[in-house]
């Protein structure tokens, strides 16, 4: 098709939806590239989810919306739906576009060039400590390339092509700007995601083919965890443990002081928005202070806190493992099949032995998407499905699956692996999904789930003071046991939870467990709770050396 001389509102809407689709298809590629500023591991996911919010709001617009309405929807949806550091920066870039697009009926070469330059400026203003070799470098190059083409008398198409070409050059150069990227042998992940915008734009201008995602096998799986102490300017995994995000309702004049407070307690700080509503992102060790700063400035809402270390470890397990390598089932399909979310090879094998037909990898920080769960359900032969999320963070996503498939899907609200095990003891392949849901939920409720892990920050709880490196035992009630060694923490936890009313303790060994520690635990149970039987299973789950199910 001949190239457009200008883009109107429907064209802009189409470009944004196409960009969403490209981010979806390249999501895992961009995730795999991520090594800096901190190993969030989900840059592609965050950018895709941000554009998902934009596309959703655009596609819900009624009638024939004007450029102003389309731009308002893009700016609002990207601000409200931004996820992670990369998503927040992307939302600011989109805001920069819309501030220049909104006042025109059609986007010509001068408007596009001006918008790209303005977007770069806004994005840099939003980042408290800008780092070169990131999406910011790519955005700056795109704006400069567009402006040079415009100055040379270029058409709208020429300006867009120059912006993409300059962005590609800048992206290819990012390993020279950040040693972390060079050591890993990759280019910047956020810049890669942003480059796809120009592919969507050129597709909208002259219908050129969209790029296909390269195979994951060709991209090294590397995080800063593999790379020693090379953390760079933005802080690293050893320094800043948590990602805190929230929407902040505050007067615009309060924001400079708010940023100053944040600058003293963290890094990777991005604050975007205006007119009383701000999307705020920080990496910090002080969760409380990062939220208190918001309360001094206004009212925070939709607060999200992510443990970055857990995310890195768990992402590695999820990325390196194939959840459902078992051969396709044969014979008659059961009336109801089971889909379960698992982390750990051994856990997966146990779930398979208990009748689960399809596994989805995921856990505390690496939550599977709704799409992954829907695909697992759609891949089953049965029309009735029971879904076991096995984590409280995954339950809300699981609850959406039924409305997205023609199958009947019932969710058993399991919050842990051991609750999933208990639920499966009541599974009846010949019953309906609803019947199974009731029986399995009742069975899961009869187990006490507990776990042992290592503390990653100092705190004080009812059980006492916790220091980094302590071993802690947890149940639904929170931290119950604190000890200097793993076996001590495990035995103290069981001492508090196992009573005369219980007759079985299931022990699931994960990364960090050992034969000696397991023997210490089973010998303690034999001596102190002789009426209780024990079962030990290799689970292989990351982060938690021991999971316990007490029945």
C-alpha cells in the first residue's frame, strides 16, 4: 500500500494495538534479555501489560473517537496500567507522544519528530538517576534521528524510518555503555521493547511486515546473580531488595519534595503523571519509608511490593524447566481434569502421580499469566476442569479463566503446594468440576501449610527479632519460629504446629535441603511426636528448603 502522508485517530489506535501484539509476541524474548538496572526478569511482561491496558481502553472507545479522545485514553491507560520500572518509563514516553498528537487532526512529519523528542525529554525527567545504555538512550536516539530527517525535508515515512534506524543503532551500542550487558552478551531489554513501537508505526504507515520473535534458545539466560558484583550505577541485587510501586494521589507541587525523600532511600526511581495522580516506582530496602513518603505527600493506593531476589531465583527455575513434558494422555477423557501451578520438578512428578493432567510452571514471584492458564485448560480433552493455583498471588488470575474459555472451570483456592496435595486426595475424575471443587476445597482446608526459608531483611515480629540470614518458619499466621540454623527453625516450627490432633506430617524437600537436615527433622518428630507418621518427598522447589503439610 502507498505510505500515509499523515496519521489520523483510527490509524493511531491501530498502531497502538499492533504495538501491544508485538510486545505480546516478543514478551519472553525481552524478559530473557533483562540484566540491568536490577534483575527484575520481567521487562517484557511489564511492557506488554502496560500496552494491554492501553489497547483495552482504546478498543472500548465508542463510535468514531477524535484524536484528542484517543490520546487521552492512551495517556490515562498507560499511567494507570504501568507495571514495573520499564512499564512506567514506557507510559511516560506514550504521554510525550500524546501531548504532541492531541492538538492535531492528523500526524505529519513535523508532529511525529516533535513528539519523539518531547517523549525523550519527559522520560528523562521522570527518572531520578538516568542511566545510559537503557531505554532512555534508545528513546533519545529515536528523537534525534527523527529530527535530523525532518530537517533534511523528509516525509512522515522518512522520519519514522530514520527514528527506527537511529533507535536500532543506539540499541546495538548499549553493551558498550553498560558492562553488565556486554558481559551477558545481550542488548538492553527495555530498549528492545521500545524498538517494537517503530515496527508497529511503520506497519501502520505502509503495511510493511512485522518482525517475528527470535527463538529463545539463541538468547543467553543471564542475570546479575551470575555476574558477581557488577551492579552498575543503578544499584544491584545485593544492595536493593524490593520493588515498590503504587499510584499516588497528590498535588503536583508536592512531588518534588516526595522525589527528594525517595532519592535518599532507593534507586531505579521513576515518578510519572500529573494533575493529581502519579505512578511511582522505586527499588529500596526500606519498604516502610517508601510508603510513608507517599502518605506525607498524599494518598497511595494499589500498593505492590515485589521481592527482587525471590523473583530472580524463581524466574531461573521457571525459564529453565518445561512444566508438562509428559506424553499426551490416551484412553477416554475423564469428566473432570486438573490443571495445577507448580514450582519444582519433584513437586510436578507428585502432582502427576495424583492425577493432574496439565502442569503450569510458576510460584510466589513468577506468577503465570491468565493466557498461560487458559492455554493449559484449552489443551485438555475434558470439558470440566479444576484449577489449583497453589499460591495466593495466583488465585485472582486463576479466577478469571472460567470467563475466558468455553469449558467449565472451577478453582480450588489453594494457597500452597501442600494444600494442593491435600486437595488432590479428594479428586474424582468421574465427578463434575463443581462437585470436585467442593470436595477438594474441603480436603485442602484440613491441612496446615508451613514452610522454612531464610530471612532477607531485619524486622521484628511477635516471635522476636529477625536478622538477615536467620532461618524462619512460617504458617498462615506469619513467622512463628526464628533460628540460626535450618534444622532448628524447622523443628521449632513443627513443635508449635503439630499437636495430638494430627496424625501425618508431609515433608517436601526443596533447594537447600539435605539428607542430614531431613533426618534431624524426622528424628525430632519420632521422639517428640511419636503418634505422627511422616512422609518425605523430593520437591525441588526454589527458595524454600522445606514445605510441610500437617494433617
